[in-house]
C-alpha cells in the first residue's frame, strides 16, 4: 500500500489549499464513512478493507516526485506544497472490525483528524473500503447459498484489473470462501490456493484418458479431473473413474471431478451414481460455470450432488451490484478538542446526514441474536436493566421496545494521534469472526431474496440534535422575500 498519497481526487487537494490559505491548519474534522443502501438486494453488508486502510494511513506521505508532479499542475503555491511534503497522518480512527455485519448509515469508519488530513484521505479510504466490503458481502451470500458446501473463488481473470483481483480474493475469503485460484493473493495474504486443470490440457492429448493419467502421474495426491471437455457422462466421468481407480490402486487418494458446463444438477447426480458404483465414494464433485448465489440455490434445490462450488465472474465483480456507494461526510468540526456538529441537508431525506460524534450500539437477546442497532452520540450509554424504546428515524410512528438485552459498542479504536493501536488479526481469524457475527443475525435478515429489514435507528439524543441542527440551518439560510426578489428581477 506504499506511495498512495496521490490516490485522491483533485478537489481534495484544491480544498486543502483553500483551507491552508484560510488559516484552518488548527481545525479538526470528524468524518463518517458509511453507505446509504445495501448492495444487490442483500439484507446486510460485511465490512472489509480495514487492514489496507491502516496500511495506507501508516504510509501516508508525499514523495519528492509527487510534489514535483503537483508543482507542474500550476495550481498549488510553494508554501502549500511544502506543507504537503511534511504531511503525515496525526488523527484518530475508530472502525468496525473486518467481518462485521453493517447496515445503511452506520459508520464503518470514523475519522477525527486535522481538517486537511481528514479531507485528503477521503478518496482512498472509500476506494479501499467500498470495494472489499462489496466483494465480502457478495461472497458471504454465495457461501450461504451453497448451504454448507465449500466455495472456491476463481475470479482473477474476470476481475476489473490486478488490484481488484488481489484484494477481491482477500475480501472473498473474509466472506467465507475456502480458497482462491489467485496465486499472488495466496502469497500476500496466506489464502489457500486451489485449482484443477483447463480444457486445453485435455485437448493437448490424443485421448482424454491419457490426459487424466498424465496429470495423475504429475500430481498423484492432487488429481481433480475436468470432465466436460467432450461429453461428461459418456467419456469424461468414465475416464476419470478409470484414472481414479488406477491412482487408488497405487495407494494415492483420488480427489474427484469438476463439471464446468451443462445441467449441473442432472450431471452431478448421474456422476455421483457412477463414482459411487465404482467404489469412489469419497471423490468430490466440483461444479462451476458462471455461478452466482441464485443459480447455486436453484441447483441445490434440484438435489444436485455437488460438494464444492467454483465461482468466478459473478463473485469477483459483484455482478448485480457494481458498487457499494459508500460516502464520507463531515459530522463535526472544531478546534483544540471542542467540536460543533455539522450536518448536510437535502430534499432527498436519505441524504440528510447525522450530525455529531457518533457510535453504533448493537442490542442482543439473551441467546446472542442481534435485535437492533442504534446510532448514538459517543457519550451515551444504555443500561441493560432498563427497557428501551427505539424509533425509526424517518418513520417515527414505528417503535420497538427492547427488554432483557445486552449491548456492544461496535466501533473499536484503530488510530490514536496517528499511531495504530489496533491489534490486526490474521485473515483466518477475520473469516471466523465474520462467520460468528453472521450467526448472530436471524435467518430472515440473511435471506437471499426479500430479506427482512434489520432495525437501525437513531438514539433520542441524536434525533434531538438532528432536529436542532435542521432548525439552526433553516434559520441561518438567507432567503429573499418575494417583493425584493421581484424588484431585483425588474431591474
């Protein structure tokens, strides 16, 4: 993640110079990174990308070459360029741990930093978190559709560039995939790598059986044969059985077969019968062929005999939801530790932001199931021995009273005064955490189609602050009266 200081939009730098010229160097801003709508009809999203966000902030600096390039744009003065050259991240960050289920308007990251620094990092943080959260969410839905069957991520060749392939593999693993075909991602992140063979291997031999035998000779403990180059049931599976039995006779374990085309439900059932009849009951059947969560769910419901699913294009590109749509909005501004709330208003009510320094509190029943989330002000607490009535922020008549609950603050400290204070977990631990967290959600929330809407509301204090800010903004708006406006139009 080195040398990414210029991974930003130009307007971040021009605004920074504006702040610099206005003498705003002592000002601090609090920004929330969140999304407004769940991707692809999902009932939840799965937060990801924090590790790369940390690496970006730790390494944030402008090189001499960066400054020379910016100087060549003829937009920035030398005093500002000197300040950029000395810039490092000095702020605080609180964030959801990777693998946390998250819902609209909840801060995935909260940044409190000098205004110039906080402005600069917006674009890169959104780029990192939006992408990995999107892919982790898609992967978790595909894994859920597999119903306990393993999912291998096969998407590198269809990813939107190398970085999308590499970090998409990481996010897919967080979402529950057991392996990746991406060797570089395997090296970088320790993800198990897996693969079979291509049709070109089979086509390179005069006979299909020769291709399987040759592969078995090279990889006697890792032989999983692709059986649909010619005909799955008439040649592919019979030849795989013959080569598999020869392997077993030599004391090796035959892994199984992969079917990459045709009616996977029918072909896998028939292949299973043939393998079992030959005594290869432990041989796996892998299904692939442009799969997504809907096709996997449908094939499973037709009694397919598929043990493992290979998923590529639809996973790595999150087909059906091309972007998460995360935003990064100013929520408070201040000097010397004293902050005043800031709020964006809009005729579109979903785009009105929540002011103040906030946290997320998740409420659980005594069995550990998540009941609801509350976006609250940082200083608020919610005693577990007192009932709590929560309200829908946009539809106030919708109310729910919680009893006999436990609570957990979801945002955890990541940076303090520019120093990382977060113990970064290993990737397998993140995957396990995601699995445990998803288990706290009711099945209705995780339903693939028309999921139940999980409750996310605002605390009473935050709602009151929001109303005060709206009144204040309306009062401060200068609106000319009709007579004065008519006179100006005449002139």
